[in-house]
């Protein structure tokens, strides 16, 4: 019965009313195995259930490709299959376009199902501020386990974290990167259930005239001779993440 009306009221409300934002927040929280780190405000999420209308692709390798697939999925029965290709530049990139968030500590999380032939994943996001953008990036060399970040020089610098993932096409690895868009420094990264501090490390600044927005990027690279195959799913972007330093 509706609240405030008599028990015999013939006006029956079907159920509670929730906004789309509430649903998105709930879905992201319930879909994560790392509930202790669901600390920011979820402002967007992508499970590829509604297609690719907000994504742009770059293909560099010979035979590289990106397309929707239901062969592997973490949620909603579909994911984004990425094939690196071979040759001199054996790679491909999927870029997610997002509206300008509150300038705060921002987080990009995604899950990667890695094929048996594997080399590198680059997990990153760019915050465009008008005449330049700030690049927050980590590069995970899967064969050696070395995880690096992109610093201000710019160069790839070893984080000291070393993780070699299980070589299987059935397991999704969750990667999250948090960067402070205000002071343009890294905050932390998360690999599956474990968090690692990157607090105070300065991010790369790149000159580029573009209106304020954010691009979240997932990039894979093969070894050159053999393809690298990966599936991307459950992409979540957050703002107002808490600090750890």
C-alpha cells in the first residue's frame, strides 16, 4: 500500500523509485570484488551492453582489431575483444570519452581477460584542461611482471611492484589507477585485491589545445611476432577519491 494512505487503498505503488544515478552506483558497487576500494563517486560505467558509441579505436599492428564479443565477459554477457596484431607497432587502443568531472582525485578501473600470448597492457587516463592535458598511465609488462608509471620527464619508471598474472583466457584481472587532477600527481593503483601507493609521483603534462574533457584509455601491445589477445570489460570512472598520503 502507498505510504500515508489507508490499508484498503486501491492505489498501489509498484515499487521503490530509484534514479539512473542510483542504479549506476549500485551496479558498480555490487559488481566489484574490491569493495574496500570503492571509495570515489561513480560518475560513469561501461559494460559494452549498449554498444560502442562512446569509444574510439586506434589500430597500429598488422592484423590488429577491436570488436564486441560474447566469448568472454565479466558482466552483461559481452566484452570488448582487443587484438594487438604483429609487426613494428603491434598494438591497439580503446579510448572512452567522458565529460569533464569535478577536478579531484579521479579513478579509472577496468577488468582485463588476458590471452595466453601476452606482452603489455597500458592503463591510463588523460585530463584535458584547455591548452594541455595531464597523462596518468601505468604500463604492465605481463611477461616479466614489471609495472611502471609515466612520469613528468616523460619516461617510464619502475613502481617496484612486480606481478606476473596467470596465463589464461578465463580470468579477469582488475586494474585501477587513481590520480589527483588538481595537483597533477598520482595517488595509488590497485591490481585485483591489493592496493599500492603512488602518492606524490608527478604525472606527465602534454601540450594540446582541446576543450576540457577526460579520455580513459586501455592499450595492449603484442611481442611483435605473435598477437596478444585481451578482453576488456567493466570499466568504471570515479571522482572525489580519498587520498592516502
